[in-house]
């Protein structure tokens, strides 16, 4: 069984070349899971290409989106909001701080913690991030009707619900069939 995916080096212009991505026999019992893996990889690659143009890496825009919407947050709260780990969030915040998009200030209610807040410089970035996400949506859903987009979103939400529910089950129970 093989699946075709667009050659990322080819981009969306020029002749549409396709690269064949073989589905390993061992993944034969999970064709949807393998498709999700391929889709997530390609989506992240395109997101990276678009975000790089505005000085961000994938994931950094999500931190900024939450800060723009919710205001200053403790780093631990960002970890929970984005279902991240502390080390990754520390690196992300440090890079955003070095780029001048966020700053730390003492948390007035907890002297041991600091708040991460968006800077004025990041406000100009907000429109660019919104344009990148719109473009990524257009690339991802090209050729789909409004009904197909709605159905795809519903299906993805259901898959997410299934995985969230599975996360509450003891790991040993997941291996049973």
C-alpha cells in the first residue's frame, strides 16, 4: 500500500510532482494513524516555512496567540494551556524573549514566579500570524467545499476526543484488543 504526498521541495507552483510514501506493512493495521502522522508532518513543515518568513518557529505562534488573548501568564500555565512540557516551554519563551516578542516580569501574587507578557513589538506580529494561519488553512483545505471542511473538522475533533478519552485509561489497558 502506498500513499502519494506532494513533494515539499516542489511547493505549490510549477509541475505538481508527487512523491510516493510507502506505508510499512507493520502500519497496515493503522492506516488512519499513519495518515495522521503523514498529515501532521507535512502540516508542520508548511507551517515552518510560512512562520520562518515572520521570524517564528512552529509552536511559538501558539504561545503568542494565548498571550495576546489571555494577557500575561505564568510559564507553568502556558505549559498546561498548550499541553507542553516545562523544558520545551522554557526554550520557547527564551527564544521569544530574545526576539523581543515577550518579556518576563515578577508575578505580584507569587514572588517565586514570573509572568510572561507580550511586548508592543509582538502586537505588529499578530496580524502576520493570523495571515500565516489563514494561508496554512487555505493550503490544507484546498479543493474542499464548505461542507467537506465542516465534516473534516468534525472528524478531527472526534479523533481528538477519542485520544483524550484514551489518555484517562491506564496504559496497560490500551495494549489489550
